[in-house]
């Protein structure tokens, strides 16, 4: 029964990892296509500078999202299926907390880019302050989560 349960968990982990890998490929391909579109707009020299900044940051945001999903895919695989050879140390996931830590740090960067994109295109018509406060609250909460997690993690001897 134990071997059956272990095989079932590995199978589910493999399906989740492959699904996330496919999603990472699709998001990255979309970011690449969107990036080509932004390059074409920039080369027309007709957009104002803030529009160029915003559109470029949207593409960066999409690539970060794709890589975040790829990291999740690798992490799920390593946690539930097996160790991947030749992976850099920062991508090795030995427990679920390590995977959560990498993903939370990426989310913080994505939120920062999202706010910057909103700020450079802001024309005073909507509540930028409330949007910034909301993003700031989430960043603070995630940062507290990271610091509490690192304080409670056992130190390797």
C-alpha cells in the first residue's frame, strides 16, 4: 500500500510539473510575441516615453511570470518526483518552504513592476495612492512571511 501511495504522489507531482512546464512555455512564448509587438511600436517613434516604459515593463512582467511558473514546475518535480541533475543550487528545492520562498520573492518583484507600470502612465484620474498602499501592504505581508519563515527554518550544521 505504501508503494502504491508513493507512486500515486509521484504521478500527481509529475502531472503538475508537466502542466506548469507547458504553462511556462506558453507564457514565455506570449511574452516573446508581445515583446516583438512592443519593439515594432517603439521603432515607429510615435509613442510618448512613458508609454514605451510601461509597455516594456509589461513584457518584463510577462517574462518574469513565465520564469516563476518554470521555477514552480522544477520545484514541484524535485519535491515529488526526483532530483534533476545539473541544476544550479538556487534552483534546488529541498522542501516546500524553499519553493514558497523563491515564488514569494518573485511575486514581490512582479508587484513592484506592476506598480511602476501604473505610476508611469498615471494621469491623475484614478486612485494611485490606494493602489500603491494595497501593493505595499501585500509586499510587507510577504516580506514578513519570508522573515518569519527564515527565522523558524532550522540552521544547517
